[in-house]
C-alpha cells in the first residue's frame, strides 16, 4: 500500500478513483507560450467625459508598455441582459473578446454606493459556461474604480465578489481613484500622483499573475468534485447504453 493509499484509507468519504495528488511538475506549463498576454479592458460609463474610460485607457497604455496585447470594449449599444439574444452584434463582440482574453481589467464608477448598471450589464452578458467551456475560468482579473467624492472601495469589492463567482483569479491589488475630476487633465490623461502610482502597481501585478497562470490554468482549476461528477455521469451513461442493448 502506498503512502497515499494509506492516508486515503482514513478518508472514507473521498473517492480514490477521483483523488489526485497535487503535482509540481504539472504546475509547470507544458509548452512555453510565446504570444503577448491578451488582456481585455471593460469600463462602466457612457459619458463623453468618462473617468472610468480614462482610467481604463491609462491602464491600457501601461499594459502595452509591459508587453501586453490589449482590447478595450466600448459598451455603447450593448442591450440590457435578457433584452436581446446572444446574436446581437455587441453581445457577440463582448463574448468573442472574453474568449480571446487571458486576463481582464474591470473599471467602474461608483454610483449610489455600487458599480454602475453599465458595468454590471457587461459582466452579466459574459456566460458562466458555453457548453463544456467556462469563458472566464482561470483568467486573471484586475479591478479599478473611480469616485466623484471621497475614496471608497464599494465598487471594487462588489466586482471582486463577481470575479470569484466567475472563477477568475482576481489579483490582490486594486485601484480606487477618489475625486476623479481632479485626477485627469483636459485630454483625459491621468496626472502624476500616488494614485497614479497605484495604477502602475495594479497593472504590473496583473501582468505578473497572468504570465504565471496562463498555460497552467487548466490544471489549476481541475477539481476533485468535477472529476467525480463527470465519472459518475459517464458510468451512468454506460449503464444506460448497456440496458438499451439488453
């Protein structure tokens, strides 16, 4: 009896067929990924002078400097969830970009103590699963918000809950820019300040986590409960097929 089998014998509720030791070898990417990290940025306002868009674009400039390939989704024209089907051009565009991305940045204004409806609608259009594929699972995520008043973290905290629910790897760092109307110039560029430095921190950390996790995400999100469920379904299907033949 191996050490693992001996230890499992004391865990009668664990299925030995589905248990798998954690492997450092498998945590290494099988093959190096040579393309630039693919990062999608979402922002949560349709205003002409949108500070969440300005902040997202500032993050995009930094991401490009760090070597990322970026896409910014414009939410103008995106219908409310359930007010159109998935063939709507803006919905299809958002879902295609989500599938393309390896990481995302979500940047929302805080309105009435929460993320905006524009931001939440974008997130709600991203499906938790498409067939056997989970479009967001294992992707890295960075969160930022802007506020018209004093510094708050309500929007980023809400988005952090959503990121976890969507099985994304949400980085520890985050950015909250208070009194955003004072932090951007007439051209929409963020002024130098400790708040700007924190944005650089967030982007740098996102790049590090993305490079560390991409290529390994399939193994990182491989779960005992799902392996067990899949095996049981396969066994049930096999038995059903046998009964049909009999």
